[in-house]
C-alpha cells in the first residue's frame, strides 16, 4: 500500500485520466473529489462489495 500525505486542495494522479483531490478534512472525515472517465466505475469499498456479491448470486 502506498501512503501519501496531502493537504486540502492537493491532487493525487492515478494515471493521466484519474485524479483524486482532497476537498476537506474535518476531524476523522476526509472528503475526496474523484475525476475519472465515465467508463471507469468508482465506488466506495462497501458498495463495491455488494455489487460483487450480487453479481456472484446472479451468476449462479
């Protein structure tokens, strides 16, 4: 795991198409803005887990 410290307003580049910007930090809550092409799905981990579970159920 890569650990990067950033301040509000700073950006992390995943590649030339995906950018993550720190919008705010309030206590233990960090708000990010994510820019990615529409064809790339971006989900919180708990939502992604539900999607994977549902796909597994649908597959059989």
